[in-house]
């Protein structure tokens, strides 16, 4: 991940990256993306890009392990989030799934994670304190709720599942208000040229559609040129 590529990826949305990966692969069918509708705490903040720092939590019921075990794991969690390569994103699976009620991502926790140098958070769980979350730390979550319930850390640095997407610790993640995807590491070198090529070819249709007098004949010419350019 070069500085120039990082700047580029932060400037484009997740659908653009999804399409660009298909350009790299030379076919449709890339499927390492989230399914369903997710919510973003800062829809206009742009994309977050980074390597995943993963964990699992639960909150519907109190922890059954001894308090000292829970406290030690909590500190291990924060140590994991505070260390490792940057840029990075906190990717946390709520094991309560569709029944998740514990808002792990509120004002305090997001501020702590931002202070650790993380670029944002991705979760299937709950966020809260909207309006009080720190700038520059978007949260893409499964729902919004008022309570932290019995939230506690259950696992650290293992693969997680977020809206149908499996993410391993260290995976490159791109996420915004549309959801998230995993960028295969061996695609990074080709991704910048793929985004540029895709943008150029899309302009063939977009410029025609925005021009005065656009009709079916001009659409047909533009679409033929578009298909020729992308093959």
C-alpha cells in the first residue's frame, strides 16, 4: 500500500473499488463484500481504508467467566487495537448477530480507538451517541441503539463475519456508507490503474448522457464505445 494508492482509495467510494477489482480480475463475480444494508455514522466522511484489527464481542447476557478473566481480555483487546500496522480499521463482530443490543461504539470507545490511530470501525453490531462521535472516525454498523447492555470481549485477532463477509486480522478493508469489502493483497499494485481505466471508460457513457440532445442513437454509440473500451 503506497501513500499515493492510500490517498486514491480514500477518495473513491466502495462501489468504485468493487468494480475496479473486477477490472483487475477481468471478469464479473468478485464476492468479498458485505450483504444487506449497513448504517454509517458519518455518511459524508468518505471511505476508510486499512488493515483489519479483528475481535468478537457479545452483550445480550452477562459474561459467565470470572471478572479478572474478562478484565484481562479487555486489556488484551485494547493492546491489540493500539498496536500493529497502520492504517488500520477496528473490525468487530457482535456474536449476538441480528439480536445485538449492546452499543459498543459510543463516544468514549470511538474516541479511544481514534486516539490509537485507527481509521474507523466496521461492525455488525450497534453504535450510539450519534452527534457526539469524534470527527475522522466513521463507524459502519448494523444498527443504532441506546444501551451498552452487558458488552464484553469474547475473542481477539481471529476471523470475523460482518454481514456475510469473512474478514481475517490483517486483511485490507475498504468501507463507507455502502458497506465494506476486502481487497486481496495481491491486487494492490494493479488497483490504481484499474480505477483510472474504469473511470475513463465510464465517462464515455456519462458524458454522452449529460450532453444536450442525448437520445437513443447517441446512447447506442456511447455504449458500443464503452463496451469496446472495457474489454
